[in-house]
């Protein structure tokens, strides 16, 4: 994990330097702010993971008239550097492959980004242009905006550019852009180089699918073990995080540490211990209290840059655990199981979809917004504590495989959610974990739901008359509960809503037509979006998803 920053169009002022330092937590090992072209400054906060302390891994990386700063890991960097004739400053970094690939692809930015296997957000410049790229799903964040002078500012988090800009926008995942230095005030125009496959056309037999799911996920985990700092796991005791831990433990020479968090009465802590014992790895448990969760919320809102209640609830435990890991261990890289629920459609409401085609479209919608939800929480909860998180389920090859599978493989009558994934890894985990039904991270903190604790607290905290006049104070996206009111209040005390409130997405849990209010994952039974499902599409899907399925 690193922090990147840039200003294009003027010299850096002390106020801008202060803004740049707001994300120093993302990279506490080294800070650089350098003018790489006239009126083009690139900033970099480094968290040393690969070749720690080694100067060649510092940034900006420079060569061939190009300079680049990148927050990310490029897993195929060695193959992209083959036959490289450039002399690169700091070329030991895996991110140097961005320059070598750009040159190999004749400065075609879309082809360059498509060639990168990894997670990344980068800013690159030469004498003519500034180039921006972001990974396919948006695992690494990137924001931009213009100031009153017309200068362009770019940064890893909202907080490092918000005070300087007229309005902040997120740079979309799977996109790249070229900004001419001769007209830097022109609007940034992202070009898409990647999108999650929308057609379910991989009609494989179940046995072949299981083999491919297992093989590609194992390779996805293995490549994410790049680096020589100590590794750890965010172990909730559920399937996804336990599976990643099981795979990674087979490859790591030094035993990783499993970290879990919960209330004293959390059933998940016992399940997490069972997994750690099974894998024969150390296990550290952070026991937290409801009051700690309440007290930390202002910090969580600032870190996560959102007022969505479900992101904040899940982010509380994540934030507290990362804070503990940073203070009490030498672990710097964490592996986590984010993305599996979206890819396999395993949330409770998704498993209640009317049919497989509805589920498929909901999976695509959730993947499209993932960078504003679980991926956002993952990044901000860890990065502010000087940690890096890696998410193997969001590997590009794995996404391409699973998203193209028949949706009937993900909505199987009388079978547990993620049945395909579970059956693919028989013997890799204890059966009671492998076949344990899903629990949400927030709900699993203890026998008492964290949502109930927070709702009760907020009902007491927010006076009735204040809440009744909420539409006057918050006319745009008016809070619907006292909990939402409190988060929104904290958010607007921290950020300027008119500049960046539009970046906060709050509808992904509310919009599917089949939502039920009694499902834990949902906060409303009413939706504002509908899925356009045509009868012909549904019939075609049924015909192609029944009978004997051959190997594609």
C-alpha cells in the first residue's frame, strides 16, 4: 500500500504540501514530492513491501523520458521487463513495468493497462502528457479535481485533495486517461480498457468448473505472496477468509499470523480458532466492546470517507483490528476474502433472486459498485494504519472465469450458497467451516447484532425534534434513521458535502427488486432501480443451462 499525489499546472504551495501529507499513513517509510516536468509534481508515500528499504524500489520511477508513481503491485512485472532496453531510475520496483509496458506497446495506454496483471492506480508523465490508469475493479483508489486556478490535482484519497479542489471525482476502475500538458484544464476523459464480462458463456461441466475455480484461485493467492515482509490473515471464521488462509499457508515459508476480532461472546472467534489450529498457524484475537465500537466511529467515518451505514458498521471492526495489528505486530501485508460474495452471488438476498438471470444481473451490478463498498472499506481501514491488504478473489483471471459461469451454478435449489466454491476445496478446511453458512462481518461480532447496538445508541444520541427536522438540515439524500443521521452529521463536519458527497454511493443494498426488509444485508425493502430482464433472455438462459454441459 502506498499513497500517490500530483498537481499539474502550478508550483506546489505549503497548503498543498500539507494536503499531500494527510495520506502519509498509506506509506510511512518514505515521502517524496518531486517536479518531474515543468509544473508537473508527483508525490509518493511508500510502504515498503517488496525489497523494503532498497532505494531501487523508491518512486518516482524514471526512464525513457517518463516518470511514474504508482500505488499497487504488478504481479507479472518480470515478464513485462524482459528485453527492456531502458535505463530506469528505481527500476527495481515491480511498478517499473508500467513504463516498460508503455514503451513496448508503442505508448498505447489502453493496451498498457490491459497488460498489467495486478492492482494499481498510477500517474505517469512525459514532456507532452500526463497518463492515469486504475486497475480493473478499483482495488486501489484514485480521485481527482480542479482548483480555482484550473490546475489538476490527483490523489489516492479524497482527504488529500478535497480542500484544494472545487469538486472531487473518483477516477473509474478499469479506465485510463491521457491529459495534454498543452491544455491541462480540459476535462479528464477516462477510456475504458476493462469491464467485468457480462455474458455467461462458459458452459463447463461441474467437475471441470471446480478444477478451474480451484486452480485459478490457488494461483491468484500464490502471486499475491510477492514481498518479503511478514504476512497475516484477516480471519473471520467464515468460508472466504479461511479459504484464502488455507491456500496461502501452503506457500509461505514463514508461518503467517491469523488475526480475528469480535465481542467476547462471538461465535466466529471459536470458528476462526478452529481454522488456525487446523492450519497450524498462530492466532491472535482482539476482543472489543460495544463502547469501543461507538467511540471509534468518528475516526472510521474520516478514514472511510463515507456515510453509508453498512460500510461503516463493517468498517468498525476492520479498523480496530488493523489498528491493533499495526501497533502489536510486525505484519505488514494482510490477505482477505473480499469479493467472493459478489462474484458467487451468495448474500442472503441474492440467493432469494426470482431466477438465475436476475441473480446474474445483480452480480454484475454489485461488481460495478464494489470499489465504493467492500473494496473501499478494505483499502481505507488498512492503509491509514500503514498496512497493505490483498484480495485474491478479485484477481482478473478469477473474475473473468466466475463471472462467465452459468448463473444456475450460483443459484442451486436446496444447496448452500457458494456450493461450487465449497465443493472445489473439499479437504482444504474442516468440514464445519467449509460447509458453514455465511455470516456478515458486522453481525458476527457477537450474539448481539452491532446494528442493534448502534441503533439504540443513536436513538438516544439524536434528539427527537432534531431528527424530525432532518429534511431541512439534509435535503439531499435525507437520512432515514437516527444512525444515518449521526453518520451524516459526522461526515459533514469532516468533509464538504457539496464537493464530494456525490461520491458516496448508498443504494447498492437497497435496489434489487426482490429485497426483503428482514434480511440482514438490506436496509430497505423499497428499490429505486429495476432490472430490465427480457423473457427471451430468460428462455435462452434456461435452454443453454440445462442438459449435459460440455467443456468449453
